[in-house]
């Protein structure tokens, strides 16, 4: 099954990171954080979305193991207003509510 935002296959061995490195929260752009609530160690794969846990990698948006860079809670459970994702080339996608 592909990520609905980056279209990479989730949990595929060749998919190591989501391509969207920034997220707009409460009107401000934030660098997404690789920290995992799932307790995985560096070099291991996220049990939820399959990315490899590394400082330069990002969870697929919607992963329950991603930390919100604004409030530091689980991004899918926090009350921050998340509206858009942006990649290194400036491509922006709207986050579905």
C-alpha cells in the first residue's frame, strides 16, 4: 500500500523515508522529526510505517509513531492544526482532514 502523500510503498524494503521533510502546523513551517514513539533504535524499521529510523528520515504522515515538532506529542493525537507537507524541492501537498 502506498503512502497517500509521497506515493512510496509503505513497509517496502526499498522505502526508507517519506519525502516530505517539513510540515505546516498552526500556520508555521516545521522540520519533521525522526524521533519515534515506537521505541525503535537507529537503523531499525518503524513497526507502523516501515521507514528506517535515521536522523535524515521521516515517518509517512499519519504514522502513530511520529512526534509533532510543535507540541512534541504523537502527531496523530495532538490538537495542533496540521495543513500541508513540503519536500526539499518545494512541492506542497494538502493534508487530508
